[in-house]
């Protein structure tokens, strides 16, 4: 029975994919990172996946001719988002192989398990574990943090939500407020909850250094992460603009919330009506664009601080949206 099942697994790996060649025995393995051995059976010209790209692939596990698993039995391609592996950690063999393949390639990556004290079922007497991989396509990825923020900070489409945003379920449930003012108040509550939670999380990443090298930095010391792009029209000093913004302190507590549904804040840039960092932040955005900005004390509240910001606090963070140039 097991032999029949192995044959079916082997056939299933190639069935339904006419461009998948058989494993070629005459191609030698070459050593690659992580003490693995690797060989390409089919090499299609193209770019290899980069960090944050999403890859779609099929694989099968085997020792010699005995197949122990194939993803083709499930029908759908496996999906994985490429990420940078820590230098001190041995990268997974599948990730190593995928990082050297382009769409349409097929390859085998081999792991020496002869010295392993514990071996997986079916490999008790095996010296090697071979994984055959077929890379179907690569989807250019986006920064996972920015992607996550975009999902979390989608604004309510209208004014019909009448309960708070539930961060545990990432959910807004529709309802029926009794008046337009109720609608607006509910929209504002929803966005305040979402912004408060997201800025707390991002502020912690910044504070612990996990965003080092991932932000745009200006000569003034302002650092920022674009979230949504606008229409390409960027304001300058002297322009009058309508904006919305939400500020958080060093510990993630809300400083101020002018991210309101009913109206934007109208301000002329460069006339010292805003803190320096916020004025400069707005000038980095296109109309309709949003971003998160991190400001050192000299661009924010400096030695004086405020009730919500300690004197010379290491940074404050703002989520800003440029609605229009007036």
C-alpha cells in the first residue's frame, strides 16, 4: 500500500504541469549556504525573489525515489513571503532554494541527515532528504509593516458605524445612529481607536530600534514612513493647506487628535503656527497622501515639553494626512 501511495505522490508532483521536467540525475549538486546541496533541473531566465516578495511554488519531499509528501495533492500552490534571515541562524532549505530560483525554474535542495539523532518518519535509514521545488510565480511584495498599517487604518467609508472599532477583531460593525452628528461622532471615535492602537505599536518599534534603516530621514532629523501616496501635488512654504493629524508621545500616549471627520485643520505652512516637525512633515506629502513621522525634540516640544510630552522627550510621532492645498 505504501509503495502504491509513494508512486501516486511522485506522479502527482508532475501531473497537471506540463512545463515541470523530471528530476535530472546527471546534473551535479553544488554546495550552497547552510551546508545544503543544490541543483537546478530547469533554469528559466528571470529575476530571483527579493525580501518581501511573495512566491508561489510546489514541492515534494523524498529520499531517493520514495516520496513522502507533495503539495500537489492539495491542488493549490504554496505561498511564502521572503524575509531576511538572521545571520546567526541556519536558513531553511526551502528558503535557500527559492532565493536562487526564478519563475518557471525547478530544482532540488538536499540536506544531509546522516548524523541526525532524530529523523522524520520514513527517513529512519536515509542519508539525505531531498526537496524538489517548482517556482510558479513571484509577486513583488510590499513592506509587511506598511501593508499591515494600511489594513488597520482604512477609514470608515461613510458615517453609518455606531460602535467603536474592535481592535481584537479588527472589525467595525455597522449600525444606525439617529442623527448626522451621531454619525460624525461615531466616525471620529472609530478613527481615534484605530490610530491610538496603531501609533502605539509603531512607536514601540521605533523606540526599540526595529525601524532603523527602514525610514526616510531628512537633514533636519525628521524621519518618516509614507503610508498612502497622493496625487503628486506637494505643498511648499507659504501654501495654505487642509490637513488632519494625530500625535503620540514617546510612550505611545495620545498628544492630540485633529483627525476628525467633520473638518480638516486649515493652516499656512511656514508661519510658525505648527511645531517645526509637523510643518515639515506636511511638505513631504502629496494631496491625499498619508505618512507617519518621527520628530526629535528640537522639531517638536523641546526643553519645555507639554502636559503630554516630557521635556526633551526622545521623539514624538504623528500620523498626518494632507487633504488639499487651498
